[in-house]
């Protein structure tokens, strides 16, 4: 297999990894943001968190693999991205750490103050990544201030504040509302009773806001920054599937609503990668400093070894994650959750559904 073909394959595979992350961790973030809105008492809060208990840590694996694959397949992309977006990515990392600790620690004491504080931490640490991932991808699509150093390597010369602009903030709000709606649809699918009713209503309301933001962001990206006309196709699919998701949610068909919502999240990622190709980090000030799949990639030998590893290991990971979702597929109701005043530990992943 030629080096050029391997570069394209790994560009596509990294896009697939981000699709998995946006689809799975997307509803995860959305549920965290909605926690204080959709849950009105302790039993309901425990129910909401229990829907994430068996899956949240597995969902984050997609991010780890995406980062590792980028480091191995496109080291120049990885180095430039992490040096230029250092503060933003550090904020996301800290939020993910706090979020994970919150899931595990909120149940360690029966104090309502203790639990409320951790609930606030979970909400904030879900909100920040949901917003900042959109800002980050919008910056990549728009182009960042890269220039060639004395050795001919691309380097980021901007600051954290250069990452914030009307366009990138629109990208952040787009992912935030897409994830919130995705999370509301997931809760409507996974719960029963008042939580399900509230989640359906929230999905309808936030979904309309997300639709307006997504269309505005998509058109701005396509008309101003896209490198390829083909990216119109995933953009159209994203819009149509979102309309289908909102219609299914309104009819109370949560399964179809979640399916179409997931297709939308994936189509957004495909749209961004199609708009970028063959670039991975275009420069906004010096075109020669732009990183492409050619000048940012590893050697042919490295990509070949990675491809064989992916061929054998990826199906195993997918089968395991599919199995875990199947095992924990049933709906939850607050009546199934033990009364916290009894002092029982309520680690979400220990609750049987």
C-alpha cells in the first residue's frame, strides 16, 4: 500500500474516532449540563447519573485513542495543535478529570451539601468541554496563525485569546447545544416518568436553537473556509437528520430520535474533516506553514504497522462497547434508586438496571 494511500486512510480513521467521541461523549456532556435542570430531587439526580454510570468512562476512550492516533500518524499535527491550543486543551483536561472524580465521589457521603457541590462540579465540567471542543474545531477549520521557524517547521505564534472570535464562539455554541439536545434525547430514551417528560420537552426546545446555530456555523464554514465542495453533502445530511430527530422526539419515538441525533453528530465531524482535506491545520497568515496530511504524517512503515494494529484491535473494542450498551439498555425510574438517607453507596456503575 502506498504512503499516500496510508495517509488518507489515517486521516479518515482519525475522523472516525472523533465521530465516535462526538456521538458517545456528546450525549454524556449533554446529560451533565442538564443535571440541575432535568432532575428536581436527589432520587432523580441519582437516576440521571446512573444512566451514565456504565458508559461514561468507555466513551472517553475515543478521545484517548484519537489523540494517540494523531500523535502516531501525524506527529507534526499533534505537536502544533497541542502547543498552540495548550491552555484550551488544559482546561478541557482539567474539566474531564473533575468530571470523572465527581461521578465517583458524590456518593461517598450522604451529606446533601457534599452531593450538591459535586453535582455543580459535574455540570460545569461537562459545560466547558462541550463548548471548547467546538471552539477548537472551528479554529482548525478557520486556520490559525502558523509560521515557519528557522528550521522550516510550522509553529503557532498566537495566544489563547486569538482562539476566540465570533466564528469560533459560534462553533462552540453549536457543539454545546447539539450535545445538550443529544443528552436530552438520550435521557428520554433511558428514563421513565417525569425525567423522560422533561427531557422530551428540553430536546424540542434546545434542538431548535441548535438547528439555527448549526446551519449558521455550517454555512459560514462552507462559504468562507471549506476547501472542498463535497462537504456540502455531510452538511445536508446533518440538517436532514436533525429535523428527523426533532420530529421523532416530538412523536415520542426516542429510539429513532437518538439514532438521527447520533447521525447528526457524526455528520458534523465528517463535514469539518471534508472541509479541511487535505489540510489538517491550515495557516491563516502564511500558507507555506499550513500542515497537510502529507507534510504532517509519519513514515510509511509507521503507518503500515498502525494499520495492522487497527485492523485486529478495533473490532474487539467496538464489540465490547456494543455489548456494554446492550447489557445496560433498560430504562430507569427514580423508584428503582435506593433512598440516599439509608446510607447506601450509589456509584453509578454499580447500579443494576
